[in-house]
């Protein structure tokens, strides 16, 4: 009898430990658009994706469309990610700033622009390949793959030396299986306020109206159905600090979503020597205690001038806890 009671107690303790150890899965884990929430490029990912208030270096409207008016010269960026489980994640972006002067300014030496605008165009491509395709009898039919894409166009205007507003239009296209595809249009809105030469504050709302609408009738006929999956709407507030003497940039960001997540991000970048920048950060520090733990990251960039063009090599490493191995992102930047 005592042995039976002891066995029951041990089994109850074991079950309690297992239940406690199970993660509390958040709603956002099952919502679409996960590939767009992984970050953009080696620089952003290396800084923990805490980029919505940073106005120095190479900029992209992905983090905040209001930033792109601060881009110096023209910037072209591309990155490739080394991921496990036959996944792919690639980035491509071009950012340009425009300055406008009045006719009276032509008579002034070194005039200041009356207005500044910016444009950012880019692509995020993600997918999974080498999926084992089989028929209903278990016979292999070949390898399958998916392709998920975001094409974005960001526009911004700086209304004063301190304040800018931007908007990004995002077109999604997802090919899941043969004739099963979907597309959607979403929007990002962002604003940035420069408190002084050292401090910036930003606000942003991402993925307004973004959603996937699926129709499986091309494959299942009358048994098919139509479903709609909405992206989580993300609301962000960020702050950045720059110390030009030390060559240091630091940033922090808080993100809230309608999927019951509250996330903190931190990042820093240090100009170690003239052409070498090192950086580190922490992404997804979740205050809601959900299923994804924080993701530390670090990286670097090295630049070299060739005539009027400056080329850079970017690298970032970030931990991916539920994966056989971690993420490595390699990128190339050209400023001209």
C-alpha cells in the first residue's frame, strides 16, 4: 500500500514538473507574417532589431519609414541568411534622400534645404524548400517548396529639423502550394522626433490591414473553403542615444501587439576603428512570459572606399533556441 502511494506521489510530481515546464504559448506564435518579424538585414538583426529611432548609418523603412529622410547619400543593401530546416530568408533594399530648395536659395552660399524627403524600396523573401511531397498512398511525388514575400515602398518627409513622418505600403505574396496563393496590402506609419543632437524618440504602427485570405477550392473543389488570417498589429515606441565623441549609438524599444505580447529590445553599435563597427543586442525580451525566450545577437560591419562608392561587408549572429543551429546573416552594402 505504501509503495502504491509513493508511486502515485512520484507520478503526480513528475506530471506537475512536466506541466510547469511547458511554455505558455502566445497568440502571436500562430499568426501569419512571422518572417516579417525576424528583422531586416545584418545591421538591424545584430542590434536586436532595436532600430526604430536610429538616424545614423544605413537606414531602411522596415524599422520606421520616418527614418529614411536621414539617409546619407544613396544606400543599397542585400543580405542572405543561413538558417536550419531548409528555410531561407533574404533581404534587398534601396534608400535615397531628396533635398528641396527654393529659387531664393540659389543666391545664398551653402543654403539649407527647405524640405527633405526620402524613399525606401525593398523586398523580404522567405521560404521552405525540400518538403517531402507524397500522395494519399504514401508514394513520393517530389519535393515541394513555399515562397513568402513582402515588397515595400516607404515614403517620408521631414517637416522641420526635429520632426519627420513616414508611411510604408507593403504588398504580400505567398505561394503555399501549387494553385494555393494569396496576396494582401498593408501599411506602416511612423514618426520621429529629434530631442537634440544626442537623443531621438520614435513612434510606429506596423501591419495595418495586413492579412492573408485563402481559397482552397482550386485544389479541393466544392470541399474547399475560404479563410482569412490577420497579421498582428504592432505598436512601437523607441529611443536612441548617440555619443559622437565615443563613436557609440545605443537604443531601446518597446513593442505591444494585439496578440497579447509586450516586448523589449536593446541594441548598441560602437565605432571601434575608422572603418569597423561592432554591435550587439537583445531581441524578444518578452514581458508577457510567452513561448519565445530572448534572442541575443551580435555583429559587425567593415567599410572600404573605392572611388566614389563605399562598399561594406555586414555580418550578424543571433541565437535561435528552437532550431538545430543558430542564425547567421551576411550582407553587402554600397553607398554612393
